[in-house]
C-alpha cells in the first residue's frame, strides 16, 4: 500500500495540504534528483572538495512541532558555469561567478534545501514538500521543482528530513524560505537559510 493510502487510512491523520504532493516533474527524474542531493551532497565525490554548511538554522515552532532548514546547495543547470568557489559568504547570498542560461529563459540554477520537520504533537499529520516555498528578492514566491518524497505521514513524536529542489535565478541574492502551517494562522512562517554551498560545474555537465 502506498504511503498516501496508509496516511489516509489513519484516523488521527490530518491532511495539511490536500492535492499538493510534490511529484517530480518531467526533467527531474529520481536518478537526477538523487545525484543532485545524494552522496555528492557531502562534496567528496569526483574530487569536488566542497562541504555543505553544517549546523543549519534554529528550529521554528509550528502548531504540530518544529521545522528548520539544515543545509542548502546551489548548482548551475547548464554547461558553461564559471566560478566554483566553496560557498557563498552570507546567508542567501549569491555565489561567485555566473552560469550559462537556458534557451527557454527559465531560471538557470538549482537550489536544493534540506528541511527537517518534527511532529512533537500527540496526533499524526500529513506533510507535503509543497508547504515549503522560496521567496526571491522579497517579491517572487517559488514552488518546488521536485523532492525526494511525496506527501508523507508524520506519526506523533516522529521527525523527517526531506530534500526539496527549486529553480532560482543565476547569482540571485536575498533568498528566503517560507513554510505554510495550516493550523498556525494564515501567514507563512519565515525560515532562515543556512550558508549556501556552491557546487562546481552543472547538473547537465556532470550527470547528463
């Protein structure tokens, strides 16, 4: 039985975001997404020598527990990226260098963030990666491009870490994150981003 069916069968489960399971879109397969945030996330594969920022950010209270972003990485989508320094100097800051832009004028970089969700309540809840969104330049809200899970059940007292991927403009600064808590009020919760690591090369170039 699929996790969604199990979740819906749970009497104590509450659907946080009906219909917003973060299915992977065409162009971001399980294999490609796994490469983007898998073993290479530690920066030791292929001689990259990059280490994602550790420690993350402080937990933000929700109506059912807490959430926080513990890691973040950027990588160019296209061949032709330059730069390749270890990481940006400040939270949400643009990495050095630039990258080639897609011909269809979509945004030129992937940003993968690791979201930690804790359910400290006494009830089961459903969580969907679509509850996490990015805010670009304080004006543009961005939904995710893919995630390593779809909608999942968080049992009482459990926690889960989920990688979520977004497209962002190349070299953009001033990124922020927002989390929607349906039981916590209408306004989304502001989540701080940790120091963003820049992975050299491009997703297409390295993993074609």
